[in-house]
C-alpha cells in the first residue's frame, strides 16, 4: 500500500470513528450516564469500572464531590485570570457541582465505553497525523491540518475531564460537542485535498446552506440545553416541549428554510446533468431529521431519537462542508 492510499484509508476510518463517538456521546447523554464515572480518566478510581458498590470505600460519594470541588476551584481561578468571570462564578456556584454521584454499574460501563471509543480515536488521530506529515513538502496545508487534529483531540480530552468535574454543566457539554464537529471538519478538509471527487453546481448556494446549518446547529444546542434543564424539574417527557421557549420554534421553523435550499441545490444539479451521491445522502438525512423532529415533538422526546437527531445533524453539516471544499480543490494534490 503506498503512502497516499494509507493516508486516505486512515483519514476515512478516523472520520467514521469520530461520528461514531458523536453517536455514543449522544446515547450517553440521553441515558443520563454522563456521570456514570465521577472521575477522569479513571472510573471510580479504577481503570476498569467496579462491578459492585462493595468494591468502593465507605463514603465514596463525598470523596468524589470533594475532589470535583477542588478541581473546579482551580478551573475557576484560571477562567477568572482570562477574564471569564461569569463562567468562573457559575463553575464554583452551580448547585449541580455538589450533587452526589451514586454508583450504577450500567451507567458506569456506558460512560466507560464512551471513553474507550475516545481512546481509539486518539490512536487513529495519531496515525492520521503521521500519515499527513509525509506530505509536508508537497501539501503543507494538509500536513498542518493533521497536527491541528492531534492538538484538538488532546484539548478535547481535557474538556471532557471538565465536563465530568463540573457535573455535566450544559455549556461545557455543548462546547465538547462543537469541538468534535470542528475535528470532523479538519479531517474532511484533509480529505477534500487528497481525494478527487465529482464537482457540484451551485457552490455559492452550498456556502449559504453551510452557514444556515451552522446556525441551525447552534439553535439545536440551545434547545438541548433547555431540555437538560427542564428534565430535572419535570419528569414527564411529554411536557418538555410545552416548557420550551421561542428558540425551539425558531429551530423548528428554520429547518423548513434549510429544506428549501437543499431542494434548490438538488434541482440545479439535476438540471445540469447529474446529482452528486453526497447530495442525495444529504436529502435522505434531511428526511430522517424531519421524521426524528416530529417524533421528539409529538412523542415525548424519546431517548433513542435524541442521539440519532444529533448524529444526522452533524453528518449533514459534514457533507455540506465537504461538498463546498471539494469545489475548491479540483485536483488530487497528494
């Protein structure tokens, strides 16, 4: 296998793995298993989750709360030093920080699997970086992006530890997810430089669609943060949507505009003699997203629908980003 094929394969596997991690992360969140392991990188002080509460010391709940508070105090001081006073105050004063984590073997293993997938991605990212560095002289941008991806994964691991120490503070969870999306875009940019693909018509409209999807993702994050807040107050899932503010309705209505632009992009490509397979994939994903949105709105936000909605949304923005970049790199440069 030549170095070009090696890089292309590793890059593709890494992209798939990151999307899989996004799905797993969504499942962890929807099942309420984000604090299945109250410490990081270990799980209840062990590299393999305990099998029963009898393996934990007496008063373990207070021990982990105390450890979190100390770590958050250091984090708050760092945030204050950089001028993020409001966030620093929230990190220290949020009552959720002091919530006790009760051992649940199922949730511990769910979160542990999430972390194992993260480790696999870390190894793939290293391989992706090493493969891309071979093109330092022929395609320096591609090589630099490989290094950027590696740095992002390290930073993402640190943010993951803060998600745990802050007891799933919504802002940190959202930032954690956005970093995963940025990592996907870095990997896709490398692929667009390395792989020749069929060109699409309407690059300007695809750029507009990319901006619209970014806005939609940000709106979706706000909707998800509202749900995270509401579910701790109202147990009945069928009542959650009724408690949402205007952001939810903007998010829902904005999807209709996105569908219109996707339809137009598909039409102009069809008129020019052919629709790129990824455009058809985008159409299919949009259809799935609409169905999932309906299910969540009218069927009590079922847990299975939330991670799928997140996965398809991030997949759509990845496809749009790749199609846009592919129009900029018309020659296989590797």
